[in-house]
C-alpha cells in the first residue's frame, strides 16, 4: 500500500519516533490498545497515549506480565501493541512471547525500540543484539526491521493489517529517510532491490539502519570498479527467499549487513537460504560474537564495524572467494 | 442450593474426576493430583457459574476461564467434554499423537479452551488482558483464572496481581488451588509462598477463603466476587488427589499416572461415593 507523504527524503528521524507517530496515525481507524512498561516517553507510545488515553495502559516495569496481558487482549479481539526496549520485550519476556503469543498464534504486535548498539551510552545491558535471533526462531512470528521512518510507518500499518504475531524493531538513533513515500510501497515479506545492474559482482543484503551505509558502500565500490547490487530486507521473517536466491544466482557473492549479532539474525537467515538454493560465499557484517559498550551511538557504529567501509571490505573479500 | 442440586454437582465432579483419571491413564502420563484437587471447582464453574454456550465457544460476550495451572488440564478437558464442547470419548486420546487434547491447554485446537497455558504464571496475566478488554469495550463478561499454590512462587503472578488491582479489574476472579503440595514436596518446604491471603489483600485484592470442595461456600464466594470493586482472589483450600484415598494429600501423585489396577480401584472408589 502507498501512504500519503509524511517524511521528507533525507530528513533525520529515529524509527522509534515514526513508530509512536504511526500508532497515533492509525489508532483512529483501528482498535489498537497500546501497552508500555514505564518507558512510554522513550518508546514514543506516549504520542499515542496523548491522543488516545483510554487505550494506553502502563504495565509498570513488568515486561513478562505485559506480554501475556497483550496475549489476553488479543484473545479477546483487540490489536495490542506491547512496547519496551528490545532487550526486555524480546529478551526478558522471551518465554511469554514464545508460549503465550507464538504458540497460540495470537494477534499481538511487539513494538521493540532501542534495538542494537545505537542505544549508545547506556551500554551493553541495554544494547540488544540478539532480538532478531530470538524472535526469528519462534514458529509463525513475523519479524520486521525497518530502515527508516517511512518504512517504519508503513511497517506498523502492515503489522496492523496482518493477522498474527509480529515483532517490530525500532532504533533510538536519528537516521536519514531513504525512501520517497510518494514512490514507495511496503509489502510484508518482500525484499526491496534498491539498485541493480546486469553486471553486479556482489549483492549487499542489508536490514534496518544498515541499509543507508549499504547504499553508501555501493557508491564507494563503483569507484573501485565494482558493481554491487543492494537489497533491503525489512522483513526478516518470512524471508524473501526468492529475491535472495536470485541475488546468489546472478551475482555469485553476498554480504549481509545488520545492526545485530552476526549470529542468528539477517546474516544467518540469508546464509541458510543461500545454502539451500545456490551456495555462494556469504560474508556477514554485524556485531561480532561480543557484547556492546557505552559510547555515542555514531562512534559505536564505527568501533563495531557497522559502516560503509566495513561493507566495502567484506564485499571485496566475498568477490575474492568466488 | 437444594440437596438435589448439591448431589448433581457432586456427581458431575465425580464425572470430571473419572474423566481426568481416564485421560492420565490412557496417556500413562499427566497430572492426576492437581486435577482431582480442582474437580469440584470446575464442576461448579462450568455447570453453574460461567455464562457460556458450548455451541458457540467463541462468543465474544462469554465468560472466560484460564487454567493458569495448565498441567491439570485433564480435569478441564473432562469438564469441557461433559459440558458438551466435545465428545467425552476423546478423553481416551489425551497426550496421544494426532489428538487435539494436548498435554497442556491449547486454545487453537480444543473447543472451550480460552487460553493456551501451562508455563506457570502466564495464564493469570492473559486473564488480566481479557478482563482489561472487557473494561475497554464496556462489556459485562467476567474472567476466571485458576492458579496453583506452588505457582505463586512465579514472579509474574505478582506482576499480574499489581496490574489487576491498579487497573481496577473487578471483573477478574482468580482462584488459588491451595492444596499445599507441589512436585518437590510441601509448598512450605520448597519455597514458602504463604500467607497468600494477606499478600493478596496487600496487593489490593478482595480475598475470600473457602473450602474448595464445598459448593455452598463457592456459591457465596462467587456471588461476593461480583459485588466487589476490586479483583477477587478466592483462596480455595483443597486436597490434592481428592476423592481417591490412596492419592489424597500425596505429592507423589502430582505427575504420576495410575497403572491399570490403580485406575480401576480409583474409578470404583469414586463411583461408590456417588450421591
């Protein structure tokens, strides 16, 4: 579906802001009930709360209960959005998500903000680099990781219209809008090819805030004489395996890029798909098997090798492996 | 309640007890002790208290019951079967491959099951969500949740208790099967959660203590719960294994199936006690 333009191309805004705005925007039309765990000003569900105070409930610092309350609301016909930081929504409440939401396949939407290391100064305890892995492994769970505010907005609507459990991942850091809403259609489960040519030597498959540096890497590779395809995977599950298979077949090498552990997230999902259809080298840019640390978000991105330069290096290495 | 009504409930509870034992015996697996413990409560709830229609199990205006102590679903399945949700013959398929009667309640496949449960502490939270939905929609249905006393050791139970009281869910009635035993032994020896009445009162609940095998006390308690402006906790003193002398008050029967001989003896004893 296409939406009337709200965000300007290049505008810097965090996806969590777009999440709060989207809840408010679509809250009038849909029977949303929003739950938060004492973080509404950070998760931005406070934006919804201001408009619809009767449908916003604070669960206090009790995420396990919040997720199962959301399950009960869904069982009674509501469309609940339960929000907290990714660390607590997917981490602390994992078993509630698995048993009370996933197993009965209830229509619960988990809006998890502050994902990845761009949480920044709060450090490792709050930087969740494992949520995609945790949510992806639950049968029937849809997992969405938007790349910018425009995609985040569209993803919220897609999640509302989808009947079943969804995990939506949002970030704290302001990132540029890279999608022109006048010319953008979000389709759940469908990857988006951002640039391609017949001579592509490698495909960069990126998700979330790593899509923008993937595009920058593509330009840097051009100056090295390398033609790279760029694919945005906003839906980690179900994965657009057809698009991945085509990239493997046509370009013969893949680099994945995500603000998440290289274990269990996009890189793993892509590698699994590629192994099953057309084995080619798959190199993964992401947080290595380590915890994060405190620091300004932007500095951390370069410290942990989550930038265009790292993608370029991995792309060249992947091509050498062909 | 007339003597006739009391006798009818007693005999329905006997059906539920035999049905629960049939489940566990057919599977050679399951939880008889806690199932027998809550059989009288389920008989009262499903045959006298709940506003439900087995022909329309998904009626949005129905009362809900969440068996948070999901491992005692043999009793729940027997109650649902005898209430008309499905053929009691299915009780013989409990925990078998291809049966709808899963080892713990499964709302996706079993008519009448309002919430999948079994991982302790979660069902009561889901019941809070259902009660909240009723408040949002200005509907008058009520939500019941049955918990174990050992289950009170789960932290989530107290998160849910805070939530229910804070959001004034007086349409929620939780029942604690206070039989004093859990898998590893006496609750007071494993990790003592008592005094439960004082704790729930401090959490903002309307607390009513009853004998969990006395239908007249149930009638008074459930009626009082409806008058409360707070969520209600009914602390039901029960006997684990109730009705089968060799199972009564023995934690060894928490999760052990009776063999053929024990099953036959148990069914005979229960039938002999019919009114």
